[in-house]
């Protein structure tokens, strides 16, 4: 996924991987982080509590593919936005998003086409160690840019952006926030995405996540839920 969104190609074997068991953060000179890529030896060090956080691991993979630090907006929040994690210092370092023209139409969330995808399409405990990716996409169908008027969050935080739910044997709900205002700006025909990493219970290190069975997956953007999918998780 990181290669596909970035247009860069690399080898996992070129990276030296380390995990600090039991740690919630790892430290370097500028602070404490969930994961760190270092040019010296092309190393990725992950806190034990984050080693299975797909978007964080892909964030560090993107550094390795670029073979550089920094968080260029065009990649971390643009082409790979929603595929790699980018919050807080990453957003700050990426700089502000381009300002849309004053005459850019402001539209409600239901102007955006929402879809939901699974990879693999039929998740099971034997494929990818039971891991599967649920991706919610939001596409601007217009032939001109738009700014989506995301509804207020109802609290002190930013508005909601992407959301999904899996309802069946167990229930999982996730609501992302528009921490970067660029998530509400769509170029003509642009598609944005948010990737969630899940696994079939019992298939990874004996831990549980989503129990096998039938589910209804629903994806949304800005409280507009425009996509539903029947999902069967096989042990």
C-alpha cells in the first residue's frame, strides 16, 4: 500500500526492524514517538504497543522509501493521506494546505460519493496471517474543486471526517477527525481514503479482534454514510 500511494519501490529486507517490547513510546533526540525511522542503517524502531498499528508502520515505511526525514505534505497528507498516519507534529511539519480559491463551491457531505472496500475481498485466518484492510473512500464526482462543510463535532475537537462500523458477531466503530483541514478540500474528481487494519480473531498471536462470522460494514464521510458491504470473516 505504501509503495502504491507513494509511487516509490523498495525492499523490506533493506530495512533493519526493531521492536522495544512492552514500550508505549521510543525516544530520540527530539522527543518520544510510537515509531522512528533512522537513516543510519536504514532502521525502523517501533514501540511494542504500536508494532501492529498498520498506519503507523506504513508511516515509517514511507520514510524508508523516501530515505529521508521530514513530512512533505504532497505525500504524507496528499497521495498517502489516510494510508499512513499523520497527526500532530507530522501535520505541523507538513505545513498548511493550499488555500482553495474564494469562489470554490462549499458543499454538504452528501455531495461526496462514499464507498468501502476490503483487501482481501474475503478475509480469512490463513491469508496475511488473518489481517485485512478496510478502506473507506470519498470521491468528488464534480468536474471542479469543492470544499466539504463538515458538521461540528459536538465537542472541543475538530469535525469528524471518515467513519466506519462493523456490526455482527462483535461490533467495531471508528470515527476519524479532520485534524488537517485539507481533508475537506477535494480537487475535481479527487478520491481521498482512510485505511483501517483489522484481523480475524485468533489468527494473530492468539489475540482477538473481529470474531469470525457475518458482518455489515458501513463507511461514511462527514456523517454521510453512503456505502455498505456484507462481510464474512472465515476462521
